[in-house]
C-alpha cells in the first residue's frame, strides 16, 4: 500500500496547503462524525421525532463502528501524520487508519437517514454531509484518501445489506420472547468482542514500526499510538446490547410515542441528555480505565447502561413525568 500512501499524502499536502483558515470548518465537519455528536445529538430522533428511526440509526451506527474496528485491526494501516513529518496533525487518533471510521459511519448513518426520510432534498444533503466529513479527515491529517474511499465503500455496502435484511430480521425478532431475545443479543455482543480480541491475540508479536512512533511524536507531541486497543469494540458491543435490549423492553411494555407539544419534546431532550451525561460521562470519571479485564468490563457496563437509558430508561421517566402522549 506504499504507493497509495504516497499518493494520499500528496492529497493531504494539497488540502492543507489551501491554508490553516480551513481548520475550524473542517473540525466542524468532522464533529458530525464524532462519538460525542452521535451520543449527545442523535438520541433526539428516538426521544422527540421517531423512535423507530432513532433505533434504526443507532443500530446501524454501532454495527458500522464494530465492523470498522475489525477492519482496522486486520489491515494495521498507519495515519498520514505517523509517516510524514510534513503532515500537520490538526487532530490525533490512537487507532489504525484504514478504513476511515468517520467516512464509513457517516455513509451508513446519513445514508439510512436519507433513505428513511421522504424528502427530495434528503439524498443531496446526506451526500454533501458524507463528502465533507470524509474530506475533513484528510485535511486534518488523520486519514489517507484511500482510507476515506474505503470507508465510503464499506459504509455503502453495509447500508445496502442493512436495508435489504431489516424487514425479515425484524419479523423474526418480533416472534421471540423477551428472554430469548436478550440471550441472542448477548451472544452477538460477545461475538463482536471475541472476534476482535482474537485478532489482537493473533498479533501479539506485532510491533508498532519505530518510525511511526518517532514521526508521530514530532507531528503530534500530545498524542499516542495504541492501535491494538479494544476500547472501540467494547463501546460498540455494549451500546448494541443496551440499545437493543432497552428498545425491546420498551416495546413489550406499551411502546413509546414521540408525539407531543414542543415544550414537552424540549423537556424530554433535557431530561434524556442529563441521563446520558450521568451514565456516559459521569461513570467515565468514576470507573478506572485500563486495557485489562476490569477496565473493559467497566467500560462495557458504562456504555450498556447508556444504551439502556436512551432506549428504555429515559422513555420510562418521560412517562412518569407526563412528557409523552397517552396511548
């Protein structure tokens, strides 16, 4: 992939050569593909607009994220600022670069959103968002052009597979008892973690090339390289478990109606967001982090509780506070 990296660095140099004035708009574009954006903003779909669409968006996001983590571990590709001293690291990442997670997630998430909305402008808006998010990753120095192109391709394939398989899988799930559903979801979450953990174990003898560490220390002195971390895998598996289980529990207990006056929808978002911050950010300060069994277990608990809160805990509180329509 050396020639691809050489060409990709040329593209990065060209974009960065357009001027540092682009840094702020590119950081804004890349924010729309960040975990913080998805965690804090996307739940508004589930709580205030369309619970079914919110769940679908959440599920394709975590599936895309997990597949991306697997691909990164398999390809073990560097970031541009790891191998070229002339690349400015406007942002930094500790994981491998290929394929781009931002590009892949944006394609699957914004693509599904556009396909679900019956608006003529939706496809064009989604394409623009996907393009700008991808370009921002190149400008910021964290991805080669090939990383972004691969992310767009894999995201598109996942989107097509998701749309084609969604109805039959949903019909099958609806026939399951809640307990059996939880068992299956647990097994899928375990399989997500086990697959990537196995890849890491098979690469225990792999060493980060010294030049990657040396160059990245120059281009990004505040960052670090930890590409074999399972943090992303644990996060996606945990949210998948919590979000799916909570949504099924909510459905089996009367469902959740997003209709209501504007002031109640705003109140839902404020209450719901408070809970997200307590579980996601609050527990992050309390739980010790670490790349060991305890650290990963606590990380799973934190993100699983966040997913459960989004799909079940918050809607239950909304009902208690009379913030939803009576069904």
